[in-house]
């Protein structure tokens, strides 16, 4: 495991922590549809990004340089929100 793998797993740990926090917020404070949608969007974006990064790294370790989306969805590496 190299530094890049440690950073990837640290990112996964962060997402895991955020999932719990955001989920609890969504369960307890559904005062506005706008805030609820933002929470759902954050969860979805974080999960797609970390999932794509994990799958991409696995493909590298398997010796598959060509990137093909393993999930059949389009995932971006950066936050597309303004």
C-alpha cells in the first residue's frame, strides 16, 4: 500500500463519518425540502465519488489502464456545484 492508497482509504473514512452525520441530520431536521435535498445530494455525491475512486484504483492494481466506468453512471472527480 502506498501513500495514494492510504489517502484513498482516509477519504473513505471521512465519507463514512460524514454519512452518519448527514443521515442523522436528515432524520431529525426535515424542516425544509431545500435542506433535505442538499443533504441527499451531498450523500449521493460523496458516495459516487469515493466509489468511483475505489473502483479506479482497483482497475489500476489489476493492470487495466483504460478507464471504463464500472457502475454504468457518469461520476465527476470534482464538485460540480457552483
